[in-house]
């Protein structure tokens, strides 16, 4: 939603926890750009006459992916390394593709100027520069004086202003402010309500100002969440510490950015906009004796967070966290033992700062085996001599990243299970966006406050979270189809085909099989549709008994869709949030559900526009777009910092294997923990 106040670029320091090492790294065509490559990209752009204006500000530098066919065929052309650059100079957005196959001689192979709507993401440097403007602006200083505050008491942050009609001629943003200081780390709970600034980021100047209303600043007391401020004594529930025990060592093997575990193999990438990227995930089929593809490329494409307060200081709070701020640049080092267990291995990432120089993000991805005491499969049988019980424990491999975009923290997990399923879990914590008010008790409220009164003078504003995943499924190959197996009730009238008479049973349900032909058929609101299994099948591959091999999409809660009017400006920008499921044919350029230029976008480039072409999706290389959605009505338990809440989807095998792939799993033995290697 918004970045921390007075943002400055931080070169993250490495932690000493277990880093993935020990196996030689073999370059992969989907590896993210290295520090050396980022430096070569910068050198090529700065040396090029294609951008004569100075200064040049780098807003995005990422891997320009090789053609999918080349990667899958291991073609020599997939070894070419290219970068996509979006840079600002002279008030224009430049798109460049840079060949860095030879980092000693990088070359620009294409250049264009973006003429359409929207702008690239904010950089940390320009946010910091904008945050330094208000203290030197006389009307702002006067507003503080009226409230008994000085410039040293406040800090201001950049808030994307969205789009509300017309064509944006300047790269503007709004700024709002909070009371800071040593009383509490939770400045979000102390807004300077009523004051809004407008900043031209290209000119780096304040071009608009409004001080609409003076409201009391909520007190700092009771807002802090730091351990040394809330205790001791620590009176909350206490649990006994646990230990991760792996007597035979870790089962995770990491070669560069390729992870191999149990029956899974996949690549872990990193992008400054998307954060973690999972590629080329395949599962080993023991019965077939071969590795079979499941997911070619998956990542979070956008996080859309619209707030439900139409007042002047709030109506534009309709954030697109990935496209406006960047998820990858909003990652921070994971905390060993807290964010990730003691048996985790860690991966780093690199991204470019506004000057184009590489920044190392240390330990921003962790990989670990989770032993949660779950059961993979079991059965107890009493109707055999002596009885029997067969149980196989479940172990999950987790790939985790935590993204902190201002006040919210998103824990984004990719969970791989030995049964062959992939689960995407988005978990929310952090701090609410809060609004100052004159109310101190709910009995005083006689109007819609657009939120919940959490404490005296403090309202937690209603809002939504929509986390959209781009999932390029390759179920046992690239030619797939989307199938809806709708469950339908039937009356029992007997079976004329066999001459069977109707039994006393009056009803039953059966399955209606429907293959989506075009993109219009591939859009589903799982709340409003009849119950159905949503399948991604390979019609060219069948099991021994003739079923099409496939994967089933299983929503795991958090299936809210947007309730905004179709003609509302934020909804026009994020029209894809009216349905959880969209299916499109693969197009390498269609990565960002909100469009390549999301900041002040108008909705003319994005998923809904692409899908309106109604292209063929039957027996094609297709992409699933799925949105996890939550309507968030804040409550007092969310204050001063909210406990984690989650939503998820699971991609689960459906006739993909000939039988339960875990049937041949070795039963657990009596493990002797006396001489084991314990991670504490």
C-alpha cells in the first residue's frame, strides 16, 4: 500500500543462518539477473545515445525471458541472456531490451518510448526525496503549528493516487503524514488526518496542498508492538519451545537456484516486481519411471488493495502493490527461527536501484521441510485377522518470502507435497491503515465511519485484499484444456439402457463435463457458480483406463470478489477482481494482470482487455490467473498489530497418476533421536 516513511535504499546485510551451499551451481536460462549482469545493463543504458536526457532513473530491470519453446527444448538460443529495462528520463518512460550474454560487451537490441497511459513503479530514492519536501513547505509548517506540532514530529510517505478519469499528463503522487517520535514505533496509528499534498515526481516539487479538517491525533499509548515496550511481564499465552529434528540430515538439495526434494524439482527465481518466481516444476512419477511437468512459471502478478472510505483523504487509497511499489524490492531478510524454522536454507536476490546499480537482498527466500504431524494417508481395518493400521506421515516442502509493503506484511508460501500437489498460500499480518476521528466510543457514532472504532479517536478502515497469481500450467506437456466438471442433481427414474427399474431412491448427483473452448468460457466466479471441479487436463495424455491426465484447482477459503461498481474507476483498473478464475492462452508479454504500467493506469492494458479477444484455449498452451480475495472488516484484535490470516489455492493431481503415488512410500520406522543432528 505505501512504503515506509522517509524511505532510503538499504543494502541488506546477510544473516548467518544456513545458506544453500555445497553443490556446484550450473547456470539456468531462467536465473534472475546477477549483480554482474545488472552492472552490464546499467553501463549499456548509460552509454547509449537512445536516451539523451539526464538523469536516467531505473524503475525496472528484470530478466527478459527466453522463448518458452527454447527453454523446454534446451535450445542453444535459451543461453542468450537479455534484460528488460524501464527507465525514466526527460519526462518519458523508455523501454529497452539489453543483451548481456557477454557482460563485457552488452548491447541494446531494442528501444521504445511508452506513449500510453500509466507510469512505472515508484523508486525508493524518489520516495525519500518526496518525503523531504513537506518540512520546507510553508503551508505545511503552518498546518503543523495549528496542531501544536513541529516539523520534527512528523514524517510523510508517498501514496499512489490511482486514476479517476482523464489522461494523466504528469507523474503525480499524493503524500500523507503521520506523527512520529520515540513514543511508539507504530506511527500508522497516529495519522495527521485532513492534510494531503500533491507532488510532481519528475519535477520533485509540491504542486498541490489541502488542509481540510483538524482532527485529534490518536494517543501513542497502547499502540506499540515492540517486545521491550509491551513487556516484561509477558502475560500472553506461552508455548513450549520446539526443536526441528532431522536425524539423517536435510532432504533438500539446491544447485544454484534449482531445488530437488523428494519427487519434486523446480527453479526459484527472483524479480523486483513479482518477488519469488517458481519455474519448471516437475514431479517424478515412480510408476512411469519419469519426471512429468506441472508448472512452467508461477508468481504473484499483483496485490490490489482498495479502501472503502470515499472521503477526500481516502478515496484514492486503491493500491496496486506490485505495479506501483514492487514486491521484490519490498522483501527484507527473513528472521531465522521466526520467519523460517531452524532447518531452512536461504537464497538471496538482486535488483537495480534508481541509479541502475545492483542491490543485494540477502536471505529473502527460505526453503524448508515442514513436519506438522499431518497424515499423508492412513487406514485402520478390523475385518482382517489381527486387525491392521497403515499410516504414512506427511512432509511438505515450503518456499517462503515475506513482502512488507508499508504497513502490511505478506507471507507468500509455495508448498510442495509428495502427493503431487502445489499450494499457494498468502498470509497477511502487519498494521492496519487507520483514520483519526473525534469518536472515542461506539455509542457516539451516528453515521457510516467506513470502518471499525479500534481505540479512542482511531478507526480501522474497511478494505479488500486481492492477491492474483499468474500460473502457467504445463500439465504433462504444454497442450492443455480447462474443464468444468459441474455437479448436477438428478431425479432417479431408473436406467433404460440396462432395463433397470427405479429404486426407492429419488435423487442423486452426477457430473456434467464441459470443456472451455475460448477465454469467455474460462472465467469463473467460484462463489456464484454451481459446485464444480475445475480441472486443467492434457487431452493428449491418458491413464491406462482412459482418463485424461490433469490437475484440479481447489480454492482454500478467501474467495471474495470485488463489490465495487463496474463503472468505479478503481474497478475499471482492476476489472479482473470480479472473478477468481481466468484462463488465457500463453503469451510471454502477458505477465502483469494490472498492465506493464500500473501506476495511474486506466485499465486499458491488463487481463480483462487481453481476455476480451476471446482467444481459443482448448488444447492450447494456457495460463491460469487466480485471485485470492479477502474482505477485511477490522476488529480490535487487529490492533495494534494484526494476527495472521490466510487464503490459499491448491493444484492437486486429478487422474495424473495411475494410483495413489504414495502407496509405495516406506512406512516410518522407530527413529532413534539420541545421536541425531538437531537444529534448535
